């Protein structure tokens, strides 16, 4: 498969602090990539550079062969790279349906703030897209509920459904199972990954839960000290001694295990 996303020699510094360095990789279209690493390892910095929330200090980012290095996040979203955040970014006072209408309107709106403010939410296109997304993410029965009243898992599903409103080709998920109970996490990820595969979306997801990573990722990027120390199939990365020592904390006692 051809690469939909390519990064070369990516680096980000904050003064004398190097937050990310020497990152070069290709992501084929429709691949699901898990991103792991302890806090401060460079995961979030990497995601923020891809999505335009941070400009790289060095290196390049290509999306579908086009250089997007340092472009504003709004521009990158419109080009086809979307993201969700660890804390669901929904409109709490709006219903699920209204949240989906808003997401569709924002995705299709113009760059002008005034133009976006005047864009109707309940257009026929927004309604059609909202209905399809709610069915895909299995939240239709909550359509008239206000977001503030939703269970945490449903709120996560709504947040991700809203991120898909603009029909992105690449979606970055930040801790999709954060705050979700052990009993719910696999069911939620089954719904999310099935929906994204149906839409043929390339997925990169940051996750601390190694069971989730092992089950849902085609490939895993392991970050440590700002760079990628392992990039393989999940079973290979999770068995890597450096990953076990510095990230997962699964190395047996007496062998220098460090818990993330």
C-alpha cells in the first residue's frame, strides 16, 4: 500500500529541551497504528505536529504526497486529517443530533469566522451525515439526549463521530479508552474501529492500555525520550525488551523494569 502520511527527520525543540527528534516513518492508507510511550516520551508532540497544533523545528510532513509541514490546524483538518482529544470535545448543552449538525457545519463551513457563524446547522446535507454517523457509531438512540447527560462511553463515541464529520482520510485518536471502565473498553473500541474501517480511514491512536494496543493495532510505534525506539507488529513491539523496560513495565523484577 502507498503511504498516505510520511514524516522525515521530524524534530521539535522548546529552547534547549528536545521534545521530539529523528522521527522518520511512512503510514500506508487504511492502516491502524497504535502509539505508546510513557508521559513525556514525545507521543503528544508527534501528534500535535501532524495535526498542526505545533510547528516542527525541523523535518517534513507529507500528506497524500503534499507538504503540510507547519500549516495551521484548521487547514490540515480541511485537507483531510482530523483528531479527537482525551477529553471529549462536545457541546454539552446541545443534543447528540445538534452536536453532529454542528460538526458537519463546521467541517463544511468557510474560513471566515462570520461565514461560519452564519452557516445553518440543520442543512439537508448535515442531517443526512448526522444520521449516517449516529447509526455507524451506534448512538442513534441517544439522538435527543443532551451531551452533558451522556454516559462517558457514549460521549466518547459522539466525540469521535464528530471528528469524522468532515470525511477525513486520517484520524488521530488521543487515549480513546481513557475514563472508560474495564468492562466497556473493548466494546467501545470494537464500535470505533468497525466504524472507521467502514469509512476506510487511516487511524493513529495514542493509548496506554497495552491490551487495547495488542488487539486493535496493525502496527505499533513505541516512543521513548522523544524518538521511536520500536516500529513493528504489536506482538513484536510489546515483546521488545526496551519497550518492556521503558514503557510497559512488564519486564520481570530484577531486570530494571520501569513502570510508565
